[in-house]
C-alpha cells in the first residue's frame, strides 16, 4: 500500500515545532509496511497552499499513491483539489473545535473555517478525529476516533534527580510543567501562572513554572521526567499528545475537562481532571506535590492501546476499508 501524506511542516532539529507526533505516526505506519510519501506544505504564509498544489498533482501523477491522507482541515481542502485518489482527512483539534481570541471567545474567522471543515468531511472517503467531542461536530458523517499514539521507547520513566541534573535544574525547587506556546490563547498560560502562584503559597521551597515549547525533541522526555507535575489549563484540546507522553513517563497530570483527557486519565491514581479554575486546579496540584509520588500512567496507556504500533494498525484498517470501498 502506498499513501501520500499531506501535512504542514514537520519538525527538524533546528525547528522542533509541534508536529513531532505526526512524524512518529508516519514512521509507525512505515514500520507496519505502508509506503509513506510526505508532501509538506511550504512557501509564503499567505500562498503556500496554492504554491503546493502543483507539487501535489505531480506526486499523484508520478508517485501513483493508492490513497491520500491529509492532516488538518486546510491540508484536507488542498488534498480535495484532486479526485483521482481516495482521500482520508484527519482533523487535529482547532480545525473543528475553533481557535479562541485573547478573551477565550472563538473568533469569527475560526467559526467559518469550522463550518468549511464540517462541509469538507462530507466529501472525503474517511474522517479521523482525535476525540468523541470532535466526532459529534462532524456528525452525521461517521468519524473514526483514533488518538495519536505515544512513542513509549522515546518517552519512559527517568529518575527525576537524574533528569534535573542533565538539564541543569535545581534540586531544591518544585517544578510545574506547562506545555505549548504561551502566546496561544487556547493554551491558557495566564491560568497556568495563576495556578503556580496559588501553589507557591502552600510550600516553603520555590515553585517554578517551566514552559515546554520550542525545545529540542531529545530534551522533551527530560523536561517531563524532571517535573513534579504537568498541568493542562487549555480551553480546547482534541487528544493532547503531551498528556500521553507524560503518562508514558509516569508523571502526574492535572488537567481541565478538555478533549479526551478524562478518558486518558481514567483509572490513573494520582492524576486529576478538575474544573478549569485557579483554585480547583491549584488545589489538585498541591495534592499531587504533597504526595510526591509518580503514577502508573505507562501501564494505563498500554491497557488503552495508545502505543504507536497499535494506533498504526487502527489507521491501517481505515486505509484498507477505504481502498476496498473504492474498488
């Protein structure tokens, strides 16, 4: 089977970005025997999709993929500009959930894009989403709910003291990990700051909020293992990979009720899902820090089939179904 993956710019050592989970998904499908070609959307920001269109047509004409798999709504729109090959679209999060402004309100532009993406879902051969919430948005179109898998060989438990030593962190602090770009309103960075101030009032030793963004890929597992707890104060999420990665490291997670986090943390003692409020999340972080225990997150991921190989087989089943129906 040969698949053309249409996606935004994948990470490099110089520009880690946020697309590492997709790069790992591509590799996991290759490991499963799928021939994966990747078409990255590049070019001037306002014109990159139009600039990529000729390259897509060339790939399809010369590469002869069996099907096309586009990631994100914009890439799905580009990929639907061809009708020769079946199309699978993976919606990733804000392409269906919307993008908020600084006040937490979904922007008008984002609302329009969401409606376009819902329409797009009707004109493709299969839809993959990351959570049941996203599946409800594209209904009555049937969507396959397949969260990204986690690379359990890259993300694994390391003694916190060892991780801190490698990163040069102090041994006398409590570390709260915030993941994502703090400039993105939907990530809730101001709330993360407020939670940290709340927690500091309960401890004599310093409490530091660490931002995990634009970090070298090899350092990401160290950041997680060196932290006492990871918080997720986001307004919206699909199936946040950072939660799965923290669980793979057995790091406690405190999150608001977003995306599929309740499913991810279900049955993991020491992790909490609570109202997205300073006092509620702050109190939960205090409880985690007072306990000082790691969690059995890695075992929970295995039970829920969220390793890369298992997820790759689920995606492969979608490909097979699409190709059988298109014959």
